[in-house]
C-alpha cells in the first residue's frame, strides 16, 4: 500500500499539482485520505525521498524536491567518515592487543 500512496503522490508531483518546494501532505492527512496506518504513510513519504522526488525536513515534514537541488553526491558524509576513522582506530587497537596477548601466551604455549 505504501508504494501505491507514493505512486499517487509521485503522479501529483509529475503533473505539477504538487510544485517544487511545496509541502507534501502530512502523515496524518495521508492516514485519513488513504485509510492506512501512520507507519504506512511514513514509508510512502520515505519512498518518495528514495526516488529523489522529496526531501525531509526534520521539523516541518516532507517537501517536493526541486529539479535544481543538487542530487545526493556519492561522497560519504562527514559523520560517516568520522565513524569509519573511529572504527579503523578500534581495529588497530584490537590488533595491538591481540599481538600483546600472543606475546604473553607465547612462552606458556611452548612450555
């Protein structure tokens, strides 16, 4: 059902009924119009984001994405890069700990 809702909203976007920058219907409105659960309505809006037709605003809802908006680049976000650096640091630390453990166990293992 969420795909059907997303398809209906996409049709409104492509026909010009919903213009670039316009606020998409709120979850509550979609729930009432399509007689679905709030989770289904939210999934439909997220599908439009995945299709590149909408953008979320954390406090105001979802908006029709304008054609001039820059598409999401393939470059990772700064947060992702920071997390990956932290993971690499943890991996290096674990490798050092593993090496120290092997050194400590070495004499006992050969006895």
